[in-house]
């Protein structure tokens, strides 16, 4: 398998390409993967199950799939600066995740939301 003239995969490793039935039927009609990966294509799962359902079932069986999530953003340090956030029910269980911001519970509102002050 190639992208922009560069191999995406090690030819000695196996992989499964997930696609919809329309694209799979085009491949079965003659667009063989033999040139790209050195072996003919093979249908692993057929039967009308939607790709989304297959993936959902796999995740439910396996639990965590892939690498654990990581923070994609952060606040730059701003000494002396705080902000106030409104957070949903159950947020107290996750305060350790933002411990570096020294969260302080300020109040709860009538809708059941907790208000926290974060130190940047």
C-alpha cells in the first residue's frame, strides 16, 4: 500500500483494511491488492454487518483499544491568574487529572453543577 509514492506498510506484516461493501465489491471485481502488498486480497468478514457495529463490538470486547488518551491542549502558566468553570455531576472523581491547576470547589448551583476555580 502506497501514499505519495512511499510505502505505508512493511510488506512482511499483515493488516486488515476495513471498507464498506461498495468499495469491497469494486476490489472483488478486479482491483486486486497483489501489486501493493504482495498477496491477493481476502475478505475477512462478510455478511452485511456494518463497519461501525464491527468496531463497536470489538471495543466492547477488548476494552481500551490503542494508546491511552492524552491531553491535546494545555494552559500556559500564568502566575496569579485563575479561571472559574462550571462542571457536571461526578466531576469531583476526575480532579486528579487537573491537579496541576489546583482546582478549588467554589460553589454548587441550583442545576446541580459544581463551580471550580483553576489556578493557571
